[in-house]
């Protein structure tokens, strides 16, 4: 930290010593005993422009360089060279200051973990990490990541001061890059209800059979479903966020029960259907509740499920019959009954199937 502060102090001192070409103009005017007003008239520019030129607040263009050569007798090429050197020094100073700011942020990202996943190149030092992260996030400086337009998702506004948020930003950026590989149309919210019967039918199949079709169908409605490997430090299974005129649903590629997968997926689709994606302040607790209810009622319609629940007979026979009537796999119903406390967590688990999605990432 002390070395960084010393580096900043050195750069600030150097910046104070950088003189714009205007300093040379001031010297020439003083030597000639010429006032800025008279000089402006001779240059055929406004006095205000002369003032800004002397203070380095405007560019010294080729046209101005030619005028200076005529009025002050110093070659235009010399003025242009002074201007180029001045602007280059300012850019170098600004780049160094931005690098110092980015270094602090770069050390908070799980860069090593990201490199193992192939998201960023291996780095020998922190400056290489900064460059790797800038390239990965596609920004000229890392503080820009706090802009909601770059990192917003259906959940909450992300902060650069929260370590888990930084990991989530990285995870979501990897999802964006993966989503670019998927072709599909613009978001079509009104058409979502039309594909729900197909989704329920796929609950009977193995992921290897339905996932490619599921991704293609969702993409046709503007929903890009991508799977990412688990990244250390992030306790999140799904994230939904706007992606131009489409929406990305990112899921962690891991092992889970069939009920978990479908409820999580439908919960995220619920956010899309209910218009929760793209809200700058994130979703509210009520939004989360509404998305959960939408998912539950989509898989098992409320009226029918309430009637089945009130009957109070949760045997293998009734589970098989009711799930078949509703067009969903029995494991979905068992998971719902266990979640609602209607049966114990160990009851009827033979109906629940495990999805191994680890190879999807």
C-alpha cells in the first residue's frame, strides 16, 4: 500500500510538471509585451479561445499550429509536436491513475479461480490481472462495473464493495459470453404460457434428452438458458438478467434433484413473465414470492393441488395417479409435498431422480 501511495505521489508531481503548448505561447507573449486581446486579433480567434489554448483546455489543431507559425514565427510542426507530447503525457497520467484504482479491485476478484475456468488468462502480477479483468468484462476501467446497466439482474443491485457481488459479476459476465453463442429471437413474454405444457412433459425425460430442446425452445422466445460451472465463494444457483432485447437465465451446472431443477428454472422464467427483469433496484420480497408461486402453480396448478392436499392421502398410488393427471413427473410432486411439510423428507424419495448437470458447464 505504501508503495502504491508513493507511486501516486510521484505521478501527481510529474503531472504538475507537464506543461501544455500554451505555456510556450504565454512566454512568447510576455517576451513581446503583447496582451492576449491583441494576440487574439492577430490570430483571428476569440480572446476566450486564446485563454483556453494557453491553459491547455482545448486542442491545438493543425490549423491553429499554422496560425501560430505565422504570428509567432515558430514552425507549425514544432507546435504540433508539443501538443502531441502534452496529450500523450496526460493520457499516460490518467491511465496510471486508473490502473492504481483498478489494482485495489482486481485483488478482490477470485482471479485464480477464474483462470482455472478459462475465463481469464493466467497472470504473473496484479497489473496483468487488471488487464485480464478489463478484457474479460469488456470495460476500460473496473469501477464501471458498478453501473446497473452492466451488471443488473433480477435480484439486487450489485456493489463493488461486496466480495460475493464481485464473484457474481464475474459469473454473470461468463454467462453473457456464453449466451452470445445462442441464436434466437427477441423476448416474447406473451408466448411463454404456450410452451409450459411442453416443459411439464419434459419432466419425465432425462436431462441429456430434453436439455438441447429446452434451450432451443426458450431461445425462440428470447430466453437464453446457459449453464456455468460452480465458482468458489458464490452461493447462488440461478441468476436472470436482461441481455439486449433478450433475457439470460444462468444456472450452476451441478447435481440436483429433478424437482429442484424445475422449480428453480420456472422461478426464473416467472421473473421474466411477471416483468421483474431489468428493475434497477432489484426484485422485492413480494416479487420473489410471486415468482415462486408462479413456478409452483405452473408445475402443479393450485386448485388441483389444493384438492389433492385436502384429501390427505399421500401414498405411492395417489402420488403416481395425481402426477400423471397433471402431466408432471412424480418426483416433482414428492418434492412439493416434502417442501410443504405434508410428508417427511425421507418419504417416497424413490420417485425423485437426480440430474447430473456438471458436464453442462
